[in-house]
């Protein structure tokens, strides 16, 4: 998802500049893609290293490489540092220094703010959405060299999208999360907040998703597509809001997984074949 959201930001940026991908050197594009891949792999590995003892307690994560003993914790740490370093270096030297800073900020916020909060407060979901929404800003900076309101709209889309996405996961694996000591809005006393968060952030995501047309970086085809996808997302969210069970949670989760890639694909189709 990091690669998709980074590319979304980059592609929207070149649309803003009225340029095409061909105006960028191949090494630049390759470095952008590889930088996003390496950085995300690095953060995932380092997070697994930090949470290895907790991952062992949960069925969902106990078979990951470090908790299962497939690789040692030291090897996981080295791999995570190496991947993160390569990703940051690619951004810094071959793409854009601002993109590298955004990537570094994502790493710090995710590993040292969000990860510790998982066992302290259910607000961790909201906090974690901040680093999770940064990649499109890095992509936008790679294309334009500066942040603008359009970039922050992409940030807002991804921020809002994460809440129903991760709350659906939290419901499906609520027993696992309890074993690991993670604080989530899935207990009986917090179910009202759970429902409210899904409703509010689904509404906000749909609203933010139509703004690219309003600010001139997308057209009417994208607008119609975003509205149709948004309605599907809304009804999937309402299913879990009205009835909390494995089926409704899995429907919402699948909807969230397909939403962003489809939105990006339809945006690219519009820019290349319709406008």
C-alpha cells in the first residue's frame, strides 16, 4: 500500500505540472519505486523485530519469520536497517531530499510513537494513521518539489481510509489483539466509539476523495468513479456499524483493500485515455 499511495501522490503531482512520466529519467522512476519498496520493507522488518515477543502470542502473527524462529532477531534487525537505509538513500540521492525526509519521518513516527502506543491506548489507530498517510506527500514532493493543498488532500484521503480499514482488522482479530495486550475499540464498553469512528472516517474519506476534481487535478470521470466506489465503501462500512460479526468485518476489509488501487487505476485511465 505504501508503493500505491506514493505513486498516487507522484502521478497526481505530474498531472498538476501538466507533465508526463516520460519527462522524468528512468533512473528517477526506478529509484522512486524501489525507494518506496525498500523503505516499507525495512519498517515492516523493524516493527516485527520490536514486537517479536508479542507476535508469538497471537495466531495471526506467530508464523512471521522472527517470531517463528525462521530467522534470528539479529538478522531481522540487520535486514530492517539495511532496507530502510537503502530506501532513504535512493530517495535522498536520486529522487528528492524532501521525499527522503518524509520517509524518515514515517519510520520514526511508526516505530517509536505508534508501535509503543498499541499497548497503551486505543487511540493508537488514529496516531498510526499519521505516518500511514505520509507516503503520498513523498510522491508529490518527488514530482513537484514542494507541498501544496492538493498534496494534503491526498494525505487526508489516506488518513481517513485507514480508520475503517484497521478497525475492520481489529474486529476480525480482536481475540488475538487481546492476547497481545493491544488496546483497540472492539470491547463491549467501546463499541459505540468503534461504530462512530467507522462512520465518521468513511464519510470523510468519501468527501476527501472527490476533492481532487474540485481543485483541478482530476476530471469528471474520476469524480463519478470516486462517488461509485465511495458508495460501495459506505454500504460496506454500514454493514459493520449495524452488525458486528466476522462476515461484515471481512466485507469491509476486502472493500478497503480494493478501494485505493481501483481509485488509482481509474485516475490513471482518466488522465491517459479520457481527458
